[in-house]
């Protein structure tokens, strides 16, 4: 199988961490592509008509895409325990929460990198940061007991989301007022899977 990817993408990183946590690197080749919303790589479009990454090209069956679909597939493929049935709705909700932080942070990045300066909207950027910062605070307030439990996809998603905020929006200071989450993130970053996938 082949994972079409770009190392800086937080959605891609979530998949790459799962590959390492489930010891599946010998079954999936990571293929770096250069693609943007304004210029999609043809190989990505062939796998995913929206042109978004990550996309997983399988040896049998059609390509699959969207990080949540890929991670769920890999978990089943590798007999993993990242989606425990006993708490599946909490796990899926936390994964969706992580993806929401990623999406807002990525949109902020796109506004600065892909739109001409005269067309950029500071109101749009601040609205996206409002979503991200509000959600980060909610994770700090409501999800710490879950994050200190057994590893699941929610942990991986939150760690990748916060690391992307560090990568692209460090000056925003997401750690301010989120001490418990900041301490958890610092500890989680010592995992081999996170160190190996740092952009």
C-alpha cells in the first residue's frame, strides 16, 4: 500500500503516527507529494477526487481517503486497539475535536500562504483562531482524564493538532491557561512515533 502524504500536514501526521504505533511501516510506503488547494498533485487526484491528503492507495480495492477513514482502516488491518468499542463514542468525539483544531489551524495557514495579501481577511483568521483556542481550552477542561487513560486515536489526534499549532502558529501561545494539557502534550511528544514524524 502507498500513503500519499506531506509531512507538515497534521492530518497526515495522525496517519503516520498510527502506522508506527501499530508497527505497519513494512506494509505501507510513505510517498511524499507536493499539493495545495490551488494546485493538486495528479497522483492525489487519482486517489481522491477532492485532491486532499492523506490518501491510502491499497493493493486491492479502491483508494481510501480522509484521515479518520484511513486510521480506522489501519486499526482494523493491524488488529489495533485505537478504537475501543467500550468507549467508542468518546473516542470518536475526541478524534473529531482534534480534527476541528487541525482544520481551523490549517485554514489560518492557507489564508496567509495561498491568498494574495490584499485579499487576506484578518477577521477570518481571528475567527478560525477563536475556534481553535476555544476547542483547546475545552480539551484542557473536559478531556484530561481521558487523555491520561489507555492510548487511543483521540490521544494521537490531539497531540498532532497541538503540534501543528506549534509548527505554524506558535506565537498564539496555546499553552497559556491550559497547563494540564500542555504538560500532557510535552509527555506525549516523547513517544517514538511522535519524534519520528516531526515536520
